[in-house]
């Protein structure tokens, strides 16, 4: 597992890198504003379709209130 910052994630998105963006925020937060293409972790039924093999890169993000 590796931690990346916002700038690194933005670069991955801007480059069009192939990865699954997994959001672990509440439904309310997701509905208010989520990153384009992000799926909510609570929607586990979609994960097998999005991860055709175990080598697929997954980037999970959540809120940081520090």
C-alpha cells in the first residue's frame, strides 16, 4: 500500500491513468461532491466488475479533518 497526496491523484486523473477510484465517504458527502469516476465503497456489488484482475490499481480516498 502506498499513500499519495491530492496533487499526485490529480496528475493520475489528468494523465488518464487506468485505475479504480474508490471513495469511502458517507453517502451524503458522495452525493454533494465526489471526484469524477469515483465509486462508493458501499456499492460493493460493482467492485468485481471494476476489478477484472487483482493487478488493477485501486486508489481509495476519504476526508481528512486534521
